[in-house]
């Protein structure tokens, strides 16, 4: 576990590719839940308009979420928060 951090930024990768800056700026919330004896799950929410870039995660895509901005013994490290697959995609209308 890293010893110190300054500010954390999420790194989201779908099928090994990081989200683009435009996709990342559409990310409005993220929640990762891990429990003892239960599968971990993550929920990402994006604000989408017709001008928004397409989000590249599809059902079955690998999904990894980590945080950067951490330092351990002076070196930058990424801390993995979630490693799994996309099993659901939904739309919520406001």
C-alpha cells in the first residue's frame, strides 16, 4: 500500500485503453464496492449529450479502475481499485 498521496485521479481503462480526455470529462461519478466473500463491482456514471464522445465500454469488455497520484518511497505508483468485466450498461433519463 502506498504511504503518501497528494491528489488522486481515477484511471479508467476499457479493453486496455484509457478513456480519452473527452470521455473522462463526461465521467460524473464512480463507485467501487468490495466486500469480504462477495464479488467486487463498480458503477460509473457519465453525463451524455448528443455532442458527447462515444464511451467505448461494451458488454464483455474488460474494465480496470485505478488511481494515480500516489507515491511509495518517492516513486509514482498506480493503485488498482477494480479489475473485472462490463456486465451491464444502462441509461437513466432525467
